[in-house]
C-alpha cells in the first residue's frame, strides 16, 4: 500500500482554474493578447514564471526579464483579488480519510506558497506534511523535480507515493518521477489525461476507489 498521496492543488483540491484564467486575461490584455481558457488549461502545472514566458512566446511578444517579473507579480495580485475559489467537493473528507489511515499527504503545485496561503484555508493546509510550491523548485512540471522533492520531504521513495492530478503536464511529471498517477477530469478531458494510470471524474470517485488507488503499481514486477 502507498504511504503518501501527493496532490496537485488547482483543479484538484481547489476549484480555482477559472480565476487563474481571468487573472491572466487581465494582465495580458494591455498587450493586446486575448487569452483563451485552453491556453491556461493546457499548460496547467507550469510554474507561474514559466507560464508567462510561454504565453508571451506564443503571441510573439518580446519583453525584458524585469517586465516579465512585473507581469508575474501583477497576475498573482489579480488572482488574489478576484479569486473566490473554494475547496473541491470531497477534498476535506478525502484528506480526513487519508490521515485516519496514517497516509502522508502533500501538495505539489506550480503556484507560489505565499499566494496559495491567501486563498486556501489555513486549517486545511495544516493537514499536509509538506507543500511544494513554484518557488521551491528550479524547474516545474512536466519535469519530475517537484514530485521527487515532495517524496524526499516526506522521507519516502517515489514508488511509495501516488499522485492525484488534473493536468497532462502534471501526469507526465508524476510518471517521470516514478510514481503512479490518478487524473481527474476537472479541466482536461479523459483523452488528454490518457497517460495516467487511472482517470476519474472527481474526488468523490477517488474516495470510492481509494483502496485501488493506494495499491496502484503493487503488482508490477
């Protein structure tokens, strides 16, 4: 049985993706860039600074590093101001169940720690053994570094962990780290998430299949 469950945050534990889209639209509209939701969803899991650079490259806009840093800061401020994100249905119950089973829990997100602390209830965050944010790694998803760091922080081997994701880049990050991955279709389709070991609709289904999820990869040779 797995000893830790590592969760992505946005779109998995927190219903926040629409507000991220709105924030990006707000800060990039002065550059005459029209951001579509798919632009953000397909890059979900990328660190905020990397995402800014990718969006600017996509729309062929060249800016100085200082200007990019200002966009990143403005996006974070915009998100914090407009966000009315709530915990996903089942999030509290799922974490409570895992803690009862003495399974370690971690958050692994491309968002920066100081930003997520503004929108996620403190009493909920206190349930997690570690939180890996965009500022804790040098490269983000789909690189395995974020999930490997989380495993080290909870003193476990990658094979002892399972990941819950909702983005293709996050799924690839988990698999590259040597961890089985369950994906939920909160912002991307089952087809887009097909690389995951298991694709489910939401956290309610995760709870229903928790025994199976905690045993993923156990029979592999």
